């Protein structure tokens, strides 16, 4: 009888240890795998494809930028996003816009694709800063985009998330190249 009580207490201790162990495993799983983060959206590279200064007006131009958009999904589930727009701005005013088609980024992967943006200064007539910047040979631009969608874990959990991009860059007009590309 005395040994039977000891056996029961050992069994109870094993069950308690197993429950504590399982709780720790579930807690670690919940804090790492199940934590859903917003994807990161950035410009990887940007190239000036065409640049045409106006022959009649020194403060006018047209150009095409080809930008590599990178969507980094750090989640353990895929990120499916709706179509969106990327906007290029000069001095806070939009000068170009392109569509980012809807798509899907796999779990723990970075998806890259190119977007062409046609930029024109037609909407900036009378901007004295534009004339000065074109004269200096350097044009400061910024970009904005927001990708909204859902992260899906194990085909069960779906959570709305969005990735936002805000980049600044300087266009060297003489070399037709992008300098100082910085994304937040």
C-alpha cells in the first residue's frame, strides 16, 4: 500500500511536468509562428529609362522610371494583396502613378517585380523650385504606396495587414541615374 501511493504521486508529477512542457511549447509557438506582422514594401532599384527635357520650356520634362518593387513577407503564411498604386511626387505634388497588380507573396519570401512609372511635370507649371532643380541637374522625388491584403496562416487564420512604402530619391539628370535612394 505504501508503494502504491508513491507510484500515484510519481504519475501525478509526470502528468504535471508534461502539462507544463506542452504549455511552454504552445506559448513559444504562439509567440513566434502565430505572430502576424505587416509585410515590408520597398523599392529595390530604380532606373531612368527615358528623360526628355522640354525644348520650349526650361522647367518641363518627361521621363520614365523603372522601379523594382520588393515585398518582404516575414510571416509563416502567405500575404495576398489587392491591386494598388505607387505614386511619385515632386515637392508633395503627384507627377506620376503606376498600378501594382494584385498578387501573392509566399511565406517567409521576398517577391520582386518591376513597375514602370511615366513622370511628367505638366501639373507643376509655375513652380520656381522645379526650374532651379532642373538647372542644378538634380531632381528630388519621393514615392508612396500602400499594399492592403490578408495574411493567411495554415488555411485557418486570416488577418488583414498592409505594407506601406515611403521612399526618397534624387535623379541625376546629366547621368540619367538615381542617387540616394532611401526607403522607410
